[in-house]
């Protein structure tokens, strides 16, 4: 019994297709993180914007899915068995990934871009917002003026 190389490749194509599912899972995770950062920014007045690296990773996963579609074309040219079955699954994965990527971009744009507020401590003093009067330290040698009424003995002393 002779096995053609193309038939043998298609018998193990599920392993190749799992990489496309992994790319979909990464895009799903990044979209969920983007939605999470947006929802968290609604509960906190100041929250840093995050997700530019996530957008880049999702974009690279989308490029890998596009390359997978190109490879599907090569397999279709060689009349690989069950190629249309796998191709329809890959198109569904690509469309879902594209929708998730759009969701990720929308929530990334909606998340406010502010820096977190730094709480003043002993090491980090508060910033001066308005000019203050000249600070004149009081030396320990200076005594407050005492009126003669305060120095007079009181009844019962």
C-alpha cells in the first residue's frame, strides 16, 4: 500500500491547525485584557493606559493567520484531500480573530490615557500648586511675648 506524501501531510494537518487555534486564543486573551482595563478605568479615576504591546501581539497573530490562508491556497493547488473542510474552519477562525481585534482596538482607544496619581510621602513631598508666602522659621531662642497679666499671680497660687 503506497501512501502519497500529500495524503500523509493531511493526516497530520490537525497539528498545524492547532497553531491557528493558539493564535485565536492569544487574540481572545488580549481582547479580554483590553476590555478589563477599560472597565477598571471606569471604577478608578486615574488608571494608566495599557495594551500597546497586546495590540502588536494580536497584529502578529493576525499576520500568521493570513499566512495560514496563503498556505491553504498552496494545498488547494495541489489537490490536498479535505482541504475545503479545513479551509472553511480557518476562514471562521480568521473572521472571529478579526472581530476580536476590532473589539480590542475600540476598547484600547476608549481607555483613558492618564498616569496614576502619586501620593505624597516623607520621601516624595507634595507639589506646590499656588505660591506661598515667604517661610520664616521660628528659632528656639525667640520666645513669645508675655503680657503682664499672664505673669501676675492668680488667686489661689
